[in-house]
C-alpha cells in the first residue's frame, strides 16, 4: 500500500510540474524570426569565422537584422548570397572574389637559417623560443604549417619552407590570417596578380643579409608606377589594389624580385598543352594517311606497268604468226 501511494504521489508531482513547465514554455517563449532559420539553412555550415562572426548562427541573425551583408559568407560564394537575398526579398549583390596571400617568398634557397629547429611543427610554439625564428629574417614564414592545420579547405601547402596558397581552393575565410604569428597572410582580391612577397620592415642592408628576395625599400617601384598604386612605408612596399592596373612596371624595376607577377590559374595554363597535343596527334594521323595514299598510287602504277608488257608481248606473237603464214 505504501508503495502504491509513493508511486501516485511521484506521478502526481510529475504531472503538476509538467503542466507548469508547459505553461511557462508558452508564456516565456522567445519569438524567433523564421527568416533567421531560413538563412541559417542556406549557409554551408562551415562555422569558419570568415564572415567576422563566431559561426553561421550569429551571422544569419546579423544578416536578417541588417547588421551584416548577405555576401559576407566567403565559403558559400555567389550561390549562397543569391539564396539569402531571395529569402530576404532583396536584389542579389555580388562582390569581387578574394583569396589569401602569403607575403613571403623567402624559401630555403634564398633565406638561410641561423639554427636548425627540432621540435613541434607549430609556428606559434617555435616563435616563443629565444631565437624567435629559425630563419635569419625574423619577419619571414617559418614553414611549420600552423596555417595548413587551420585551413579546412586544404588550400595551403608548405613548399621549400614557405606557405603557398592554392587560389583554386581558397575561399578567403581568413582562418590562416589569425593563426600566423608573423601576420604574413592577407586577404587580397583574387584577380590581382601583382604582389609584394615580403613582410620585413628592416633596413635594406639588414634585409640583404637575411634574404635575397626581400624588399629593401629602394622606392624604385614607387617612381615607376604611373597610377600612384604603390607606396613604401618603414622600408616595405605595399600595393593599393584599387589603384593597381597590373601594368607590371614595378615588377620589372624591383632589383631583388620582391614584387612578383603571379601566373594564371593552373586550369587555364593546362588547356594550351592539351590543344597542342591534340594538334600534334591530328598531324600524325594526317601524316599516316598520306603514305597510304602514296603507296596506293605506287601499286596502281605498278599494275599499269605490268599490263603494258603483256600487250607488247601479245603484239609480238601476232607479228610472228603473220610472218609464218606468209
């Protein structure tokens, strides 16, 4: 009997608390704009922070509240922007594509080390050592791959001790810019091909001792530019991408090669060899057909030449028969 009463009491209390919680849930319910959930569903869900917010949820809320641009998601691209604009009932807006760029070209061949580093492959840990960095240049890429680990899109590789960005894979999320202890990585316009591959603010004499391709602050690039698109501050050249016309005069004038003109995307470069290869194959096929035609002509000619002696032989026999009959 006691057991039954205990069960009834506990069940009754559970029912009462359930009713109270249900009422409180409806009474204290916070209304959520359904557009926020729709925008959130339209986002790729990478939660990379490239939009400037901690994740996709706060970004979706900011977009609906007109605190962020619909084109603020670097991962989703134009398709995501268009979907968000359709949800909000506004005209789609597009922005020029961007990509990450490493401001260092000091690989193992041109930027010597002052000591050999044996430890954890992490730039932030190595930067805390007394020597600051294994390379003589304290501003250059350490090449230990912290940015590689931070990239969720496999868009960064370490080549000869320097981080290289794959523009085809990069979505400009900015995760690599945050983890780099040297602040070497910037987000730049993807269509810009002129870049300064140096981050050193040391004087020219110091730079020459630490790196063969570093910027020495000579200002020859500034004098050569007709569009006021390049400036030198603290012995380091910087490019104004809004003014740059890609004329490459600064590239030609730079005495150390610190300013580069990047090549086109690999996809565009690979198309030409394929066309050349196809033309070569077509040429070989044409050359193969030609000998066959020549060979056929030769055979016909031989057949004709064979027929002629037979006619001559027949005429000779007829002539001999006529002489005999006479």
